[in-house]
C-alpha cells in the first residue's frame, strides 16, 4: 500500500533534480550579469557579491544594440512569416493533392534536412554577391524562406484533419484555394504556432549567416553584438552575461505566450 506514495515522491524528487540541472546554467548567467566586475570569482557564482543593475545599462551602450535588435527582429519575423506561408501551402499540397511522384518529392525534400547550411554557403554567397545583396536584409532573409521541416510538419498535420470537411466545402461551391485559407488554416493554428516558435527562435539565435553575409556594423544582429565583449586575451563575462539576458528575453516571452499551441502542435503532428 505504501508503494504508490513512495514512487510518487521519487518521481517528484527526480523532476526537481532535473529541473534544477536545467535551471542552473540560467541562474549562473543571471548571477554573473548582476555581479560586480571587480569582485567576480568562482566563489560567488551562485550568489552575487552585490546586485549591480548598472551592468545592463553599460552592456546596452557598449555596442549598437538598438540597431542590432531591429535587425534581428526584422530578419526573424520576415523569415518566420515566409517559412510559415511556404510550408503551409506546400504541406497542404503534399497532404491533399495527388500527383505523380508526390511521396518521392517529399522524401527528397526531407533528405535536405541532413545537409548543413555550411555546405551550401559558398554557392549561396556567390549568388547573393551577383545580386548585390551582401550587407542587406535580402541576404539574411531570402535563403531561409523555405524549410523542409516546416513542409513535413504541415503535411503531417493536414493528414490528421478529416477529408469530409473539405468535401462539404466543395459541395457548397468552394474552391481549393478557399478551402485552404478558410477551413484548413484556422484548424492548423497549433502547427502554425509550432513552426513560428521554432523558426523565430532559430533565426533570432542565428550567428553564421550574419557573420558570413554581412560586414558592416549597421547590419549586425544581436548575436554578433555579443562578440564585442570578447577580446583577444580576456572576456568581459559580467557585461557579456548581461547582454545575454536581455537578448534572451524575446525568445522566452514568445515561448511563454505560445506554449499552449506549441505543445498541442507537437502532440498532434504525426498522428495518422
């Protein structure tokens, strides 16, 4: 009779331990960002020697963070909107439209996920240079407007929706385009939220593309801005951690706002 309460306590303790392990790095970042640069040491990595909120102001003014925030926001929102739009239409086509080679093409698209972008960076750079898009938003947005994972996500989600809903709309005279935007899109909100969160967070944290496709300070993103605090022989950990804190806030807030739809989208996608 005592077995179930004991198991519950063990699961609860294990959950707390796992949560603490995941939260520990975040706590160290927060503590370091509030510590005194002169008194920073390993002995105070769990509790700051004194709370110094001026670190955030100093980190904000150490580089052109307002401009970098705008750059990251524009790129992340544009790429996210593009991937949601293209993945939505392509996923619906693979899920509902029958055409020759449909499954083969979908598998070929999925196979591109295993190819890292670093392999394609040279030909992409050459194309962007020919178009005179280097050091512009186009270079950071256009190469990422389509995503094989997003197409697969929507294709799997649309296959979980009963086809009878579309048949009823066709009987009422609706076109396929109208069925997509007025019936399927409202039902696909969990999948849209899932892809939106995945894409926005990935683009917000992107470092490689801005590093390769931009060279001017006006086109830097927040991730490139963090490199200012790392010099050749020393790293300003206090102000670096302060910058990490306020560059992480948008991603955390977005996840908290869309957590419900995100969990539902992950739970339902892939079901037959």
